[in-house]
């Protein structure tokens, strides 16, 4: 796998469901997110696609002067909410890894800084007349 550094607001597209493809179905997508903390502050995250046909994983370094004390997930225009299915310890990064099930209908995620103290992984589905849940 190759590592790709991502920027705030960058759209990382994926398929939320991998149905039959060449005789193999991977099912519902999720991401493992390794959180690297130092002195009570979130410093970096690594994002690993799971049950997806991807040869890339992602990393994001928080700005040195940003004091993130929490990591959040949210969903916009999706049919379900993102959820954490498990947490475990990552020996490689010496931190917590959260396995997150992507929301039904999600098309991409992006990262944002919120409230001066948190990093948020936002899952999105593009709004259109055809798939707007709120019309």
C-alpha cells in the first residue's frame, strides 16, 4: 500500500458498498483510523480503507499550534450515521485505532477542524434532486 498525505477539506472518494465484482463481494466499507496522541493532544491520524479496492492509505498531520483534544465523526446527507464498531491498540503507532463503519450512501469523507479543539472526519453524500433525503 502507498501512503497519501491529505489536506483539510480534501474529498476522499470511496464506495460505501462493494457488491459483486469479478465473483467477489467485499461488502460494506469501513476505515481503520489510528490516532497518534502526545501529551493529551491529537497530533496525527492514519486512515486505512477496509473492505475496499484501494492500494492507498492516508495520513494527516495536525497543525503544530492546534490543540485537538478530541476526534469526532459526522455524516451529512447520508441514509445512516457513521459508527465506531470497535477500538483497539495499534502497536505500530502506539495509539488507539477506531474501526468506523461508513454511513449508507456516503460517497466521500473530508477532514475539518471544529471549535478550536477537535478534528472531525466528515462523511458526505452529494445532494441532488435524485438523492436528496430532505426534499
